[in-house]
């Protein structure tokens, strides 16, 4: 805490110094009595200092007497800067400048490179705080000015260093710089430690778009934050995600650990609807419709209903019945081509070279199968669909015998209403 102490005592030719807008302003105090002394001029040689009894016609001043000067005015404004000067290990959100008995007139905060830190004062001018948490592990200087009701100024300065985090959360996401994604893309951020200050973390992840699209986040537990717009992205949208978490305390003693920007683009629109009753998938790509015969989950292993998103294009995947809890029927161990993941629990759209029921029956173990050849063929139904698909494309399943997919199973957050998001 820094408070101001003003010099007190009589001085000669006193100068009151005020700092206004970074400029030093000097105002010379007027002297009282004995005009020569007040103006700084010396009397002629031999002349008396005054008094009727002296040569100058005035009464002689007692030996050793001095003319009294007015005292510099002391401001009633008392500034206070938190943290105190010289403090170390300061929390990024601890800076506050306040004044009692006056109003703030200027606050300047700079880092070690001289960059100014933006901030704002309260409406009554009594306090100032930075617009965002300060950077960790950084030295700062603070210069503050205020004035009291009479306009008498006061100044204060302080310097401190913010803490160096001992623990960080190392967040990761599912976006790659410069990539193109489908209109259903949901950004999913994973933390390796529990997040307690969720509101501060959400404020530290912002979206910049070229068309004003608004993005909002939803927490699934303490370690996952998914972010999406209210409706599917508009094709061609340019997006940049701004992470500013390095100085955000996500939990006591744990910081976000990352400041970075991630640009990506939304591509053409492709939305596919699987009808488990008709064994058909209708694909609408930029307004053009095509229908593909498919096979979905059997009555024993039906496919999830609801809106899902292609979260990964994985090519050939080794699928084994032994990895699925509760799986019944003939065991299998297959190298499955043209596999695109829809859920974390193992739902895919993929090529199928061992079946012949496309458009006629549902025989899969919960996935959506398209006609293919062993090893995958570029010219097959599955190959063409795979090559034309993007991560972020929408696949909705309806009329299956299974319930609706949970919104945190893969990128299935579109199944949660915006009002609950």
C-alpha cells in the first residue's frame, strides 16, 4: 500500500511541483512582506531591510529575523496502490489503485517492455483496475495521479512483480491451425486438471469471426468445455480462437498455461440424415441432394438416434467385438476401411465389404455402414462419401430403436437446446 506524504516546513522561493499528463509543472510561491526577498532580488548596497528607524525610513528588523513564506498546500486526496511497492509473487488479478478524499485523474501501468496496460476507473473516480489479469512472471510499474475538491494534486508510484505459476492445466483442443471444418464443428477444450473458476476460463477463450457469429460454451464436468454457435456455422466463415489463459487462475494455485490464437475456416455445407427405417442416408451438400443405401444398427445393437458430428477421419480401423462391453452375437475382428468417428463410444460411418444388406436391412453392431471393398476403394459408395466429407460434417440418425445420443458423447452438443447450452 502506498500513501502520499507531502513536505511540510517554511522554505525560501518555494516551488510546488505537480505532475500533469507526464509534464512537470513548476509554480513559484509568492513571498510575503519585503518585496525584494519575495521576488528573488537583492536590495542595493547599504540599504536597510526596512523600518522607520533605519536609513530607509522604516523600523529596523531584529537581528536574525527572516520573512515567513507560505507553506505548500497538502492535498486531501490520499492515493493507495495495491500491491505495495517492491512486492513479489503478486497474483495477476491483485492490482488496484484507489483514492480517498479525491478523484483519480490519471493511472498509467507499464510492463518491463514499456507497454501500457489498459484499464478503467469506476464511475465515481475512486478506483481503477486493469481490463484483464496481468501477465504472470512480469515486472510492472504504476504511476497514479489524483486531485482533491480544491484541485490540489497528489501522486504515487509503485513497482511489483507477478508470480510465476508452479502448476498449469495444459489445455488441448480439437482444432488445427488453418484447417477447414464442416458446418457442425464444435470446439472441444480438455483440461488435465479440474477447473474451478469456470467463468474466468470461459472469458479467457474468445472467438473472432468475419460475420459476427456468436459462440457460447458449455461445461461437461470440470475438465471439458465445448463451444459452438446457436445454429450450424455459415459456410465460408473465417474464425480465429483467442486463448488468453496463461494468467488465469483456473483453480487455487493452478493457471491456464497458454496464450495462443488458432485460425480455421468453415467449408461447404454437408448435412446427412440416416433413416434407420428406410435404410437410406440423405446427403444435402450445398443444396444438392443425394440418397445412399446404408445398413445401420441391428435390433440387438441399434444405432444412437440424434445429431452427431464427424470428429475424426481415421481411415482403416481395427474393430473388434471384444472392445465393446455387452456385445453379443458372432465375435468379429475386422480391418474396417473409410472409418469416420461419430461418438466416443465407438459409433462410426464406415465402409462395409462383408455385408450385402444395404438399403434392405439393419445388420451392423451400431455403426452406419456403406458399400465398400476390402481395403477400401476410392470409387465405392463409402470411398466417395469419405473423400467428400470433412471433420465437422453433421450426421443425424432418426427412427432407430435406441435412445438419443448424450450431448457429451463425441461432438453431439447439438442435441442440447441453446437455452440450456
